[in-house]
């Protein structure tokens, strides 16, 4: 009886050991599988993730954390997890955290190509361009065919407005993956930089043909149509961009500009307001709205809108210039002069601001300062007749006929079709 009990006990122990060994083997296999799946996410081809910002970093993190729970806690997994977290931080825009996680990844993985490319992307995001170029050069030296490295190199070239270099990288990528919409969109941007607008339009059209939900090429194509004075075609493109990305402020802004060009003032105003709501720190939608209000002679509303735009971003000289022009329209010349001076503080050689300042000072009876400002405006822009016309009017008012005649003559040289200059000059010569 005791012998049978011992045999049964031994059998149970053996079975437990086999079960334990089997479970341990299953856990190892499961952990390895999880790591492989995470690695596939992090090294996704461009057809699945056309850019570092589109890689499924959060999925990779989940897989790696499960692998750790299943017993994989070696340097490879810990380093990959730090890299994935850095990538997720980068995608969120938290570049300081991303840099910290990348340091951890580097300690575990060393200078792997993926780590170097992401370090370059983070440095670019922080405007540390010398570091970005150094890390990227190291990455491409190690693996010239790394697609995310090539794509980042193209993006940096586009930042630099170097269309030739951008096209070199993009053409390499397109040879391998010709059906990726974001590559054709970038190709369009590079071609625009080289003045090849027709080819750029073809690239944007190819991009939306491959993915009509890709709003960026719709926006870029609409912008090209606007520039070529094709308002109906531009409106169609921007409407498609809004359908693809209803919360994208650039799509809303573009549609507003196209609607305004097509005479839909009410629709344009709605789009500008929506764009301003979607981009609460961006002054451009409010400036566009201000222009619309000014052009429809709603000057007080335009002035208030320009002030709201400046409250968002007061470093732009053009915003102050627009405000000054609007204040001059309601004959607030003191306020206009103040706005023009603010514009010149930000852009000391802006001819239009000197012209506005000179015209405002004329109305404030500050003739000497007005002459100085208008002379400077005429000097800075040797094609614009307006400073000389204002100067001529000022000299007429002060009784300096010779100076007025000279200014009208110079204005007519710049704009031979000016009937005002021709008529005023003829009056002085009689």
C-alpha cells in the first residue's frame, strides 16, 4: 500500500514538472513571438507607415510590456521598449521626454540605425539641425537603404527648400514603393521649389488618386490652383481636403480663401472663423477674416479682427501693416502711425510700412517726418509709384512745386499707365 502511494506521488511530481517545463517553454515562445511582432511594428515599411509619426508605437509598447511579463527582460527588449516609448513621445510632440527615452535605448541597443534616425528626427523637431544632420548621416552611412532615414533626409531637404536633394531621396523611395501617396505629395513640394508647377500638380493628383482621404495633397493642389487664378478648381480641392480632414485648420482656411475668390463671402467668413477656432494660436485665419471684412468695407470689424490676430502673434510685421492700413481707412491716423511703427520695429526695411507711415504723418501735419518716411519707402521699393505719389501730394500741399513735379515724374516713370500722375503733372506744367 505504501509503495503504491509512493508511485502515485512520484507520478504526480513528474507530471507537475512536465507541466511546469511545458508552461515555461510556452511562455518563452510567447514572449519571443511578442517581441517579433513589436519589432515588425517598429520597422514597418513605408507602405504601412509613411513616416515615423505613423508607426504604431503604442501597439509595440503593449507587445513589449507583455513580453516582459512573460519573462523577456533582456537588454534587447528593454532597449526596444525605450525606443518605442521615445517614438510615442515624438509622435505626441513631447521631444524632451523622447530624448530621455532615446538615451536609455542607446545604452541598451547602441547606435542602431533606427535609434539614430529617431534621434535625428527629435533633433529636427527641436530645431537642432546640426545634430539632426549628424545623426542622420551616421544612420545612412550604416544603412543607405533605410527607408525612414531616406524619408527624413527628404523632409530636411524640403525644410531647406533644396528641391534637388529632396527629389534625389524621394525618387529612390518611389522606385521601390511607387504607390505611397505621401511620397508623391512630398515630390510635389520639391518640384514646386524648382518652379516645376505643372509636374508638382501631377504629383499631387497622383497622391490623391492613391488616397483621396489624404488631405495634404488636396491642400497643396488647391494652393497651386489659387496661385494660377483657377478659383473654381481651387475650391473643389479645398472642399475635398475638408471632407478628408474636417478638423484641419489649413483645409478650412484654404476653402475660405477659395470661397472668397468665388464670391461666397458668407461661406468664407464661416471657414475663416472655423480655422481660427481649430488653430487657436495661429494668426493667419484671423488675418484672412480681417482682409475679408476690410474688402467688404466693414472696417471697424476688420480692425477688431486684426487686433485679435496680433494678440495671438504680434511678431509678424504684416499683421501690424494690415492694422495700420485699416486704421487709415477710418482716418485714425495717429493709431495708424503707431501700427506702422510697430511693423517697422519687426521689419525695418518694409517699404509698405514706411509708405503708410509717411501718408499718416502727412495727415498729422508732420511734414518733415513724412518726407523722410516716404523717401525711404521709395528707396526700398524702386517699382512702387505710391510713395512718390504721396510725396508729390505732400510737396503740392506745402507749395514746393518743383519737388512735386519731380515726384510726379518719377512716379510716372514707375507706372506709365497712371492717369492720376499724368493729370497732376500736366496741371503743374501749365
